[in-house]
């Protein structure tokens, strides 16, 4: 059962806490690349959603995202490589979006600070 709720700030905090405990981040990927979508908060911005548990990532592996595979990323690689590159590319992070795809859209640099 998912621990995600309608409280987007709590889901963000849970993302940081759980990924620190498991040292793993989960995302959705195909042969063409990782899942990304248009931002609902910022015009002309892209968001890449990630989850703190495999189960929560699998919840979204349906319908238009059914062709994606649930893939793990080691936390140290996510922080040191992914977040740096995504920040340079201007891509936002969508940590722990709930079943309704509600969630925060966070600057990668701001997410890095949450791990410090």
C-alpha cells in the first residue's frame, strides 16, 4: 500500500526520507529514454517524475505509460549525476507524484539541498 497522500509537501519529504534509507530512486524508462512530461506549473518546462518506492512507480506504469519499464537508480548516481545534468538542462523533478499525478515540481538544485 502506498504511503503517498494528497499532501504534496509530505510526499516530497517522504521521497527524500525513503530514498536516503533505501539508497534507491525509481523511474520509468523505455528504449527511447526516461519518462518526462510537460510542467503544469511552468510554461515551456519539462518534468521527470521519480518515486521513492518501486510499488509507487509501478502504479503509474499503466495506460499511456504502460510501455515503460520500472527502473532503479542508485541514490548517489541520482544526486551526483542526474540532478546536476537535469539542472543544467533546465528539467524539473517530480518527486513522489501520487496516484492522481499530483505532486511538486522541484528544481534539481533544490532537491540536492534537501539531501544535505
